[in-house]
């Protein structure tokens, strides 16, 4: 069974690469609808948007399918006496944003809602369960900065409110789990200052959990491993894009780094995508375990 799932996942990745290079197919249920004689202009515009499937959604973070990822050691299954996880798995991420407002304070700022779902899929073991799925809704505003004089070349300031969780129940008081809580979550605020130097983009981020212990009740020491600061470099060279993210907690000396590489395969609409992660909080369920992991596959946005 796991062999067929692996083949299916790879086939979906490859077929998506092919589809991205072709015009979107016309919906057969809409193909014969005629709006030329509609007299109400607003109704006509609404119908045209419906026919064109215009919903305003845009890619946010990288959207990818990584059929093969391997860690330096097998993952731990926290389900008692149920299953043993492998160190090989697949990763899928879907990330979209929607602009909801513009220029409310006369600063040309833009307001967004975003949603990212990141899944870790143990396709190489029997029954192929999902090890963890992370749900990450956000609301944020981006203020553009036209910095032409300073050495920093500031381009924007992003201020966000976000939630991330794995959607699992609280198991702390269930004897079979030995006081381990499957539920992991955090509510947090963050700000990102973006700088540009030619083809190098630098993002400087400060992150802080909501005040109050209840916001970290599932994992009270999470910030010790996640950290409050993050730096991300994104560099473009010809058609290639490289990124390097480093984050951590200076006091605990714990954190993580993540490096990615992408290269367009079909007219900048689909990409070869590789990722190397090393450190803590690769996933929430194992946030306090140091993991080194390499993954390869395809992305459909950068």
C-alpha cells in the first residue's frame, strides 16, 4: 500500500508541473453561459468574476509537495503502543493569502488574511498516517517603506497576529499517554522589517507569544526552543533562488536553521525545490527534539 501511495504522490507532483504550464481548462458547466446581454453592470461584473474563477487568493509562503524527506533519526510516535514512525516521510504545504483592505491610514498599507497548512506524511510505513498537521491562520498589515538614503534600504514593515496548532486533543490527564499532551499550540505576535540590497532580500523578525500563560499551556517552554528572533536571507542568482533562515533564543542557545533552493522547471510556474532543516521546532509535536532533515520535491510558488 505504501508503495502505491508513494507513486501517487510523485505522480501528482509531476502532473502538477505539467498542468502549471498550460492554460487553465474551461469549466464545462460554465462554458456556454452568455453574459453579453446582461444590462446590470454590477451583476455582469460579478458573473464575469464567477466565470473567471476570480477570488483574490494569492500564494503566501511556498506551496510544495516533497515526496521524499529523510531525517537523521526515526520520529517518535506519541500514540501508546500503536505504531512506530520512520525517519523517511513526505511533506506538503499549502499557503494562501487574501487582501482585505488598503490604505486605511493613508500610508498605502495593505491588510491581509492568510492561512498555511503544513503536513508531515509517513507514507513509507504501513497505513501511511500523517505524523502531524499544522494549522497556521494569520492576519497582518504591510506598510511600504521608500528608503532611498539610508544604508539599510528598508522596503516594508509587516505587523502580524497569528495562531499555530496541530489540532490534537489534550491528553495530559489520560494515563495511557504518561502525561504527554498531544495538543500543541501558540498564539503570537510578530513584526518583520524587510531590507533589500540588489538581489539580496533580508527579513528581520521579532516574535512574541500573547501575554498570559494560557497561550502556551500546551507547551510552556516552547519559546526556549523557538526563540524570539529570526533572520532570513533570500538571494536570487539568474533563475535560481536561495534562502537561509536562522532563528533562536539567545538565552537558551537553542534554535534552528533552514536552507532552501528552488529552480524553475516550467516558465516560472513550477520549481524544483530542496530544503535542509536542522534544529528545534521542525514540527510542534516534537518541538524540543533536535532534528536534521533533507527534503526534495516540487513547489508551485516561492
